[in-house]
C-alpha cells in the first residue's frame, strides 16, 4: 500500500508540473534560475559551446523549456513561427502563427508560454494565438487591436503573455480595453480594465500573490498600474513616463514592495503596497539604474542591473536605493542569475559571468557571441546546467556546469 501511495504521489506531482506555465525570465519572472553546482570560473576561451541551432528566423525572443523540448519564436518571410527543438538542438517541427513585426528591428519579439498541451504566443502585430503544442493547430486567436481597441506601438508589441490557472493576461493598450483577462481554453473575455487608457509599453506583467489579493502590475506608456487580477479593478497608478514610452522591464516584487524601472534616464521607483495590493507610499527613487530592456535581479537585498544613459553596471540597496558600485568592465545589457553568479549579456555581444557581490563587479569569465546577426537583445536562459543565448537566427547552448 505504501508503494502505491508513493507511486500515486509521483504521478500527481508529474501531472502538476506539466501544467505549470513557462514564464518570461524564469520562475516568477525574477530572472533567477534554480540550477546549482555551476562553474564559478570559465576557461580563458569561455564556456564550451555544446551545440547551436541555425535557421530560426529573425527574432529577439528567448527559448522556453517544456515537455522535454525547447520552444522559440522566429520570423520567416514576415510570418512568425514556433520552432520546436530537441534538447540536443535538433529541429523537430515548426508551426506558423501569423504575421509578426517586420518594420524597425524586424523579427519576433515575444517568447511563447507553454501550459500542458497548449502554447500561447503574442505577435509583434498584436495577434494572440493559442495552439496545440503537438501539431500547431490553432485553438483560438484574438487580434488585440481589432477586438480590444488597442493599437500598435513604435517597435511592435513585445509582451510575453502571462498565464495563471485558467486565465491569460495581456495588454492591448486600448482606451477602454487597456488590460484584459481571457479564458485560456476558449479565449472568451473574463474581464477588461480601462487602466489609465495608455498605450502598451513593451512590458511583460508581473503577478503578485499577496495575503488578501492577487495583483497584476505592469507598465503602460506613461504609468505603472496595479490591477486586481480577479476582476480587473484598477487599484493604483504611478506616473512614470520616459522619452520614448519604452518600459520593457518586468517589475520586481519583494517583501511588500514593488520596484519598477525603465530607461532613457528615467530609472526606478520603489512602491510599498499593503496586503490587498493598494499603494501605500513611494519609498525611494533612483535614476542611474535606468535599464532600457535588460531587466534586473534582486539577490540577498541588492538589485543588480545595467544603465541605459550611463551604460554601466550598478548595484543598489533594495531598502534605500543607495548605489553600491558602478562598473564599465563590460557593455550594458541583460542580466540573469543562478547559483551565486550573475550572467551578463551586453549589447556589444559580450557574455560574462560575475559573482553577485555588492562590493564589486568582478568578472569570473568572459567570451564573445560571434554567431548570428543583428542586435544582442535576447534574454539568456539557464536550463539543466546549460546557458542558452539567442542571437538573430541562431540559438547557442553553452555548458556552464
């Protein structure tokens, strides 16, 4: 009997994990990956490249991992595709999902979200598609501009949709339907929120689980907004514009406060919330960590990221916003974290590993991403002791364990 219960527990655990949605920037969208036992220094030539997959189309998106496979978006002849790869980088299949963004900085923007046998992807042209992961058959689709009074933004929609339970959240940016919640199986509307009526602003939202509420926090063109995730009620807003209405960084939540930040010299603001998600007060603001699209990570009470105007790497104290250091050892760019180490991918194509230490920015390994073409914007991902970097039509897998 004991063996039966153990076997049943394993089966239920496996089924539950299969239904967990993939997320932009890893678990809870924190940019923090759970891998342990990683290298603490790289060889002089950099980490070993295990494989590379070519021909993935134009794109700036990151891969996600589900069902023992790798899923990534890319654009071929103006049409966005889901590319499905094996863990060894072999192309298994590809499925079209519709027109993607082929104007300025052409290519797919959003990463797919996989939950069970369904995959959700939002094109740079505002087309939200739900498809079967096995055969690519489209289950339902919505046009965020036609169906929800949104309109596109200068460099195309880049939001990776957020799935929680049976709900998909996304930001059409309409004056009436600013943020919407849809049934993930049918696409039917659960609620819409007027928000502040701003256009969307390239941001993948964060869902904050508080003692008395779930709150969806995102940036729109001129405001940060907090929305009750159960019914779409606008709880609060914070005016936070910048020069080009680009707010591509997912906010960071910790211990009753939310940190929101963007580029072009705007920087970040720390907003304290109560246990129902209402705004209490502004704790601090800081302008120098003005990451445009590279994100940041919170590690042991310190925020690590890079600036846009200053183009340097910085560390801030979470509680006070005080700057701990500033470094230009590598160019500014994207940051993620695992096992005590920051993994930094600069807009100059540098890939570096740095210990997360608030006292100094010390490089423990460095290489250059020479494969692929175009901008070095895609956020790296860590999975099973491997560091994945996308550059244009190429996905590279590095051995870091």
